[in-house]
C-alpha cells in the first residue's frame, strides 16, 4: 500500500489537489491523470509508476504510521521527484550569466597571456568594461527581475551555507528552486569583485592610480578566478551528489528536482533580447571609439589609456638625435 497526493499543475500554478490513499501500486498503471505530479511522497523505498502521459514518475511507499515531514522536498531521503520541469531562471538572467562569464574570462586570459605593451592587451580592458556594463544591468535586475533573479531570493545566511555543504556529504540535503546557498555566495562575491575590478581598472586607465592600485587590481582578479574555480567545482559536486543537471538549468532555465508547488517564472524573453542587443551595441561603441595607434579609448568624452605605447626609437637613436644639435 502507498500514500500519495497528486495535484494538477497548470501554467497558473496548482489548480487542485487529489489525495489518494491506500492505493495498490499497480493501479497507477491505469490512472487517468494526465499532467499530474507527485506532491507528497515520503519513504525509504520507492517504485516506478508509468503515468498515462508517458512520463515516468518516482513514487514511494508510505506506511500509515509514518510522520508527515515539516515541508515537502526538504530532504533527499524523503524523495519526491517530478518528471515535469519548472522554469526558475528567466532569459535575461541566463544571458547575463553567459556574457558575464565570457567577458571576465576573456579579460583574465588576455591580461595573463599578452604583455601590457602589446596592442592585444588593450582588449582586456575593453572586455572588462563590457563585464561592468552587464553587471550594472544585473544589479538593477536583482531588484526588479523575476523571483529567483532578485537578491532577496538569494540564500546568504551563513547557517544555510554550512547546512548545504554538510548536506553534500550526508543523506539529508535540502533542494532549492533558485540559487542554493553556495551559488548565492559565489554570485554575490563575483559581482562584488567585478565591481572592484571595474573601479580600479577605470582609475588606472584614467591616470588616477599608482602601482599600489595595480596590485589591488591584480589581487581582485586572482581572487575572482579562485571563486570561479570553486563555483565550478561546487556545481560538479552538487550534480554528482544529487544526480541532477544543475549546470543545464543555466542554459534552459528549468529545474526538475524541486517542489512541484514552485510556480514557474516568466521568461521575459523581450528583456533578454534587449539586454543582448544593448551589450552588442555597447561593445560596438567601445570598438569605434578606440584608437589603436594611441591606444586611447574615449569613453563618454573621458580618455582612457589602455596600455603602454612602445617607443619608436631606442636610447642610441635618442643620443644621436641630441648630438645633431651640439
């Protein structure tokens, strides 16, 4: 015998619930329940039931005397998994994630491969400016965007982070519709570091910074790449532990192993397209206003020196030049 609760999931959320108790497991094979998902399943053992819409659901045995958990899907040893996927990340958030990652990795790679006297080195600063451009948008979207894009949805309590890390190495681990505590801390840290890189880089390029500021800039960049590596390792560990495609969610925007009463967020596709076009337009503006001969970028009437200029003559030529006037 099993205790389960089925509900009908629509685009507007939960429509109504269907409590079903003491049902023979094989009766699920003939249940006429299209677009139904398992809401409450609590058991140490499980069975596979085939619903009429052709999707496979993971169901669990529930003894009558079993206590009811405080909330659904809080621990992985009380499994309630859904074949349905729910959109938790809107398109603008996913586009930002891609542009932010590409711009930083480009800037970091160029700065560490090419010398600052090379023309190519200048493009690391252009990539950094584009990173700051999308960062400004993300800060605004963190207040006005969809639910899981807002900073208020981030899990930034130290206790939650500690519990999440412990859960990766135990049988009990809470699931999160949006950013889990580790990704919340990683996202906030990277955005703060990106802001620091933008400020220090701008001050140096405008001639308002010395060597000490350059050291701070390099330290922030090194710290940023460390956070990136830790974030990537955390994603891999999470997927290995929970057997889900967490990384894929930042491409599709959808997650599966979350509570089915989680309402899907709006796609905001038009906003995503606008963000992408604005970023391309800003990149074109930077390219058009960059003088490759002087390596000066004019940013809103402010000249920025993007690197050192090699001298056209050496010290010997300089001495000969002075001797001509003796």
